[in-house]
């Protein structure tokens, strides 16, 4: 309700993220207000906007690269070890004549593959982020990199729910909320 009221009755913009908000620094109305009260000139506003876009791009780049590194060096290996244990258990039980429900193994296998695919996709997206225009680069990070980064995070979060605690290399949400 508030979003509709803000837009329709109050004429307020609904800027949902940094990339949508930063162009407002050089909006004519913004420039007029800042110049009218001798706060910042148009040139200073454009300069600040450029710096903020660069900072945004650098921050997302660092976050994406860390997502790839943590995913590949910590989460994926832990999930693979857990997957190996599940597979060994299934094979051992089958050898002695017991049938074993492989639903958990199937789920972990699927999540491991999806995590690996999303990390590979994220790496390609990060490598392709080389636009010269900072606004276009920021839009690329916002529209192309962040969604894939969030997808990788989703798979990692799901794996956290399935991988045994003794394999999981990071503090779990439960451990952070209820410090042991």
C-alpha cells in the first residue's frame, strides 16, 4: 500500500536498488537544489556519482569473487565428501542385500551440480564485466552478476541443510544464532 501511495499520491520515486538511486545525483531537480543552497555544484555531483558507481562495481566484484572462492574451496569440497559418504553407504548396504533410499543422495548430488554450474556461470559473468561506462557497468553487475551470485548462495544454503556438521567448514546459521 505504501508503495502505491508514495508513487500515486505523493509523487515519490520507488528506487529499489543502488543502481536505480545513484542517477538521481545528477537529476536536474537535485542539481538545482544543491546549487541553490551552495552545497555542491553540478560538476561535484557528477564526480561523486562517478565515484559511487565505481565503489559499487568494486564491492560487487569483490563479493562475487569471494562467492566463487568460498564456493569452490570450502562448500563444494565439503559437499563432495558428504556425497561420497552417502554413496559409499548406499553401495555397502546394497552389497549386503539391503535396499537404501537414495533420496538424500540424489538431492545432494543435484545441489552439488547446481552449485558448481552457478559458480562457473558467476565466474563468466564477472569476467565479462568490462564496460567503460560506469553506469552500464553498474547495471551489468546489478542485472547479471548479483542474480547469479544469489543463485549460488541459494544452493550453498540448501547444502548447509544436508551436509553433515563435521564436514561443513563454515559456521552454520544455527551456530551463529545459538552460539555454543
